[in-house]
């Protein structure tokens, strides 16, 4: 793994030499080329002026900023140099905050952060351990590619990662989403069933398949075309409309039915599993009884 940046993490009088590495592997990303439909020739990228239609060279193109519709100011390279921030090669930590205080919406990109040499390994490990035990992340700034970014330094497994963050001013407000109704009343019976379904479906991240199925399907399609085979598309099924209470109840029963049966054991383990199975059956019976009781109560009220 090759580093893309070399510098220091600094907070107060402490400095730790580090190297930054790309954490995302982009080598599997599929890229398409533009081709001429008639002869299959690659299509070049030609820059043309939208006013006169002339094809332009790089020397004939300048940067412009639109301050009003169809009104631009020309920005020369010298103008950009005046506002260019000095690259200090330092990740300046301005303070430490609770990791939970950062909204997931703020995270833009992630990089691995590693020690730069044996000398920095001890101080690097010390910072990682301190952040891990305190539940804090370091919040600071760094200049990457002429732009100053706000970053968070956080522990991850045996190392540290650097998250490049969005500035709060870049984030939109969810209150602007149409048709959000914060005064919407929630059916308490449906809410209890929803909690039951969530508890029934509890799992762990490593049990969820996180595989790029789209890229895999693309590669299968490419292979089929290369071999001259017909590409078959599975028809999309229409989803029936079901009321929320019925959907929740049916979902709970479906998830329970899909659970793997317990494997018989011997001795004390077998007795313990039988006790757990009896307890589970009693809980299930209690849930059905409560559901039947609530249903009868609703019928009496309706009558």
C-alpha cells in the first residue's frame, strides 16, 4: 500500500509523524468508453464554445465564475495563488469530541492513517488507545490539494483513520423534504408490532451480505456478450399493497418460520436448550394471546 500524503498529527505540543493511505479500492470500478455507433471508433472529448461553436485548445480556455445569469468574471491563475492556503503538512487537531456528536451526514471520505517510521509507532499507538478508551475523536484541519478540509481522526481496529468531513454549511436540512409530518400520530399497536419485528430480525453486520451485486451482474452481462450469448433479464415482480398491521404480523411469522431449528445436544446442554425452547414457546403463545385479546377488544368496541 502506497501512501498519498506524509506529514504530522499535531495537538497542543504533541506531534506524531504519519502517512495517509487511500482506504477505498477503486480498481474494481467499471468505466465505459464512448464509441461511434457506425464504426465502433472511440469518441474524443472536444471542447467547443457554445457561442461561436469553435473548437478550443487548452490555451484558449480560462476559468470563470458566474455571479449572475450569463454574467461571468474571469479568474486568472494569479488570482487563485493569492487565496491559496499554505500546505503545512500538518493535521492540526483543534479539540476532541464525542464520536456520537458527529452526524453521519458529515462524513465524505475515509483514509487510513499509519505511523511514519518506528519512532512514531509508540506515540501513534498511544493516541489510538486513548481515543478508543475515551470514545472521542480528534477534530481538526488539514490542507489537501490546495483546499483546507475539516477532518476527524478516529480509532479503527489496530490503527487510526482520517475522515474528511463536509462543512455544516454544505448540508441540507431534512426539514426541507416535502411531505414530512412531524405531528403524524403513530398507531401504538402497530408500533409494538414494529418493535417485535425489529427484535426478531436482530443480527450482526457480518451476517448481512454486503456484496456489489450490480457490478457482478455487469461483468456477467459483459461475458455473455463476449461469448455471443443472449442476455436474459428476470421479470420484475409487482409488490402487492398490504395494510401496515397485516404486513407486520405476517413479517413476524415469516421471520420466525425462517429461523434455523435448534440442533439436539446431549446432557446438560440438551436440558438447557429444552428449557429455552419451552420459554420461547411460552413467550410466543403470550404474544398470540395478547394479539387475540387486543383483536377481541377492538371487535367489542366496534360493536
